[in-house]
């Protein structure tokens, strides 16, 4: 009986960590692998873990044949990459240092007590993201400044609505509609010139491009149930966001397409690379990344869009192939730097691929549906999905390369140890 209770307690601790990792934005496969390793480090001889975005089930067996099963329901989550890094380090320490139950509980309590960024820091990050991505997608400097201002309004509205406890779907529509009205008013009074140019920077903060791309990746690695549910949930949110901005623009009869283009293609590319990297930095701040990791997040964004532009300049004309090259290089960068920095590769991957997330393409696709242009909707949707598939393929290709060379690295390391 004591052994059965001990196994139950260990499963509960592993689930406490896995649940927090999932809420903070960890990939399904990473959560399942971490829970399995923790259970074995705590004494289980066999562990079976099944996880989706809304729950985790674990069954474990000890050496005496005792078994226990526990379930955790996951209600909501948001990216908190600093906390994810601490949870990842805790799981490593459990496996390598054999921490006691009391030590694990104390570490978890300390992680839960970590303070989140202040509201003014988030407001500045929202302003940075909105401003630079408006320019990234072709807005002029005036519209970029307007987008930065409404980005602050978006942050304050989001904070107040979450604090008031409104339904998530209503909150997303309310924020989209109100920020869209602010953008339209800026155009009407002459401070802004182009409604779509201003709005698209705000939309990058609301449209779930990261979640949708992760969903496609989950489907690629056989997490079909999780991938499909996450994909359609993200699609519904994307539709609501686009509908809110479109309705606001239609009420005040403002629209348009971003037009700013520099004289030379390489100058346009450099502007996009810099603004894309700054966008990655802004998102890293909203994901609670801290310290030197912010520098590596900026470099990841610089590298990802830089490789996309470079592949275009050397003759790769198809956009999906450019994305494939960029995400492959970025994933290799994230995996290698994760080993060097002893942090989850998710931190560098999620922040680095921000410029590649087809948020603008997804917005234009659903906007075509809302405005009744069905053929344009179909064409843009297929192109958006193709970009997501290219990104998922690039990640899988990079991981295959990593796994192919890892055994060589381990053999080389063992040979050196033997020689010594």
C-alpha cells in the first residue's frame, strides 16, 4: 500500500511539471518525454503518457507490479518561455541529481511565484511589435507609428478584459473591433494613411499563427488529435480577429493595401530583416524571455528572415521553398544553441520563427472570405496552408539532420573518453 501511494505521489509530481510545461507553451512531444523521464527517475520502471492540448493521462508501473493512473485537465495556456526554461531545468535536475519529493515541491513553488513582466513593459513590447510588423508588411513610417500607438491600446484593453473575466471568444472579438475602430479613426483624422497597413501590425499580436503552425507540425509527427483540435480552434480565433477588424473598417469605410516599397530590393529586404528581428524581440518580451536569451531571440528572427531573403536572391523563387530553407536553418540554430545554453529549443524556435509565421497571409485570406471574395479566399488559404506545411517540413528535416549526426557525436565523445 505504501509503495502504491508512493507511485501515486511520484506520478502527481511528474504531472505537476508536465501540466505547467504544457500551459507555458511546450510541444506535446516534449511534455510526454519529460513526464516519462521524470517518472522513471523517481522509480517507475514503465510509463505510458498520452497528452493533448486539453489534458494529460499517465499510467506508471513500479518494480513490484504496482500501477497507478492519473489525469490532469488543462483549461488554458499562454506562452511563458522563462517559466518553461525553469521547468525544463527542474526536469533535468530530477533526472541527474535525484531530487527528493520535498525539493521538487519547493522548486515548483518557487517557479510559480516568479513575477510576470510589468504592464508597462508589455505595453512597450506591444507597441514595438505592432509598429515594426506594420513596416515589415509594407506600411510607411507614419502608419507604423500609428500602429505602435494602437498597440499600446490593444495591450491595455487585453489586460482589462482578461482581468474582468470575459469569455475568450467575446474578448478576442471585442479587442479586435475596438482596436480596429481606433485605427480607422486615426486614418479619418489624417494621422494615419492606410487602415490595413496600420491594422496588420496589431493583428500579428492577436492572430494565432504560432498555434496554427504548431498544429500542422503536430499532425506531421502523428499527434493527429491534438493537431486537428488546435488547428480548428486557431482557425476560429483567426476568423474572429479578422472579422472584428474588417467590421470596424467597413463601418468607417476605410481600407487599402500597404504600398511602401524602397527603391532597391536589397534595401527592402534589409528593412524587413531588421523589423522582423525586432518583432521577434518584442514577442520574446511578451513571452517573458529574460536576460541574454533576448539577444539570441533577436538573432533568431534576424537569421530566419535573412535566410528567406537570401534564398530568394540566389534563385529560389517559390515562397514555400524559401520558407523551407529558412525554417530548416533556424531549427538547426535553435537546437545547437539550446545545447550550448542548456535551455529548451522551443524558446529560440518560437521567437525566431515569428517573421515567418504567415499571420499577414492568414489575415488577408479570412478577410477575403468576410468581404465575399471566395476565389481569393481559396487561393490565399491554400497558399497559407502550404507555407505552414513548408515550415513543418523544415523543422522535421532539421531534426532528422540533428538525429543523424548525434550518434556520431556520442561515438566520438566515447572514443575520446576511452583514449584518455
